[in-house]
């Protein structure tokens, strides 16, 4: 509670500078004395050259992660649940969980090492097979794929924990009854396990939809370059450049507030649809 109070709720007061013209050189008092400009900064963002580009990139990268990463955790949990060799199961679980605890900076470093044009493993294989080294991180055709693959690798194990926990709560008697009716492992998984964790899947999907505008700021910032801005520049990196590098605090705050309002409508909409489909929502 203290964490959310200090780092989430108290800073909310600062969003008022999105409706003012504030210079970082005017001091803190400018937050209270600055001139109100209404929706000037929002209109400037909507009319800017970067608006559609950063919105498209943010949504596409997030949708790719959702499309490939979300079901990957469910599939892994289903496969782990079917393993009967306890030691092998624990080893697989541990290996799949580990990437979650690796810092994003370290993951970005690993990606750069593997894809480097000089000593990168992937380019070494390409050269060995007679090809020319490829600058993967500088090629717009590969950048989004690299982000999605690294995201799936880093999150698949951790994401499966909730589903495994939900599976442990399914009545074993259902599986026994299914066996007596002649159902094999696959049919048990399809007709008992999946329906038994549907409520968890729906809740996690709602949270994922609510986070669609969070496309992974840290990893994008560490891996992208001007060569791939057209496919990699997202709302958060744009806010970073405008706010911290160009010192346009009011404008950057307006862009960030716009993103958060959109995210709120996304999560409300996803929860509303889930309720209409008689599924479990987040409230």
C-alpha cells in the first residue's frame, strides 16, 4: 500500500501540468502558478507527425505479444500439468521461470550479443552457411519479431504459474469420471482442464488488454535506434524523448495521460464484454 501511495497516487497530482505550460527551469512553484492552456498539448500531439506512427507501433507490438505470448503460457501450463515425472517437471519449471528474474538490461545485452554482426551466434551461423552478416537490430523487417520472441522467452514460464495453480484446484474426481467414460489425456485436457481454468484465463486476458498500450518501454529503449524508429518508436519512448531529453514536461505529461486514459477504457471495455459473455470479470 505504501509503494502504490508513494509511487502511483501522490505523483497523480503532477498531471495538472498537462494542462499548463511548464518549464523545468521555473521551479516547483510553476506547477501552481503556471498558465492554464487547456487541451493545447493534447491537440498538438493528435496533430503531430508522430501520432499515428507511435500509436500504430505501440498497438502492433502489444498485439503481437498478446497473440503469441498469452496462449504460450497456457500451453506450457497444460503441458507441465500432464507431466508425471516429478523431478523432470520441476527442472522444466525452474528453467522456464528463470528468464523472468533476469534484468531487462541483461536480456537486451544477451539479445545484442546473439544478434551482433561481429561475433553474434546467429550471424556466425549465417556466415558458416555462406551468407552475409545481417544487422538484425537495425533492420525494420526483423525488429518487432525480435521484441516478441524475447518477450515470450522471458515471460512464458512466469505466466504459467497462475494457470498451474488454478489447475491444482480442479476436482480430481472429474478426471476419474472422464477415464471411466473412456476419455484419453487429450480429451481430459480439452473438456476438463481448460474449462476449469477459464475464469483465470479471462481475468488475465482483461489485464493484458488493459496493458496493450504498454509495449515494453525498457526493452525497446535499449534495443532500438533511429534506423528502426518507423517500426519501433512507441508512445513511451516518444514521451521519454520529449519529456526527459527535450525537457517538454507539459507536452510529455499530456501524451502520457492520453495513453493512460485510453488504457482505462480498454480495461473497462474488456471487463464489460467478459461480463456480457457470462465470464468472470475483475469486479
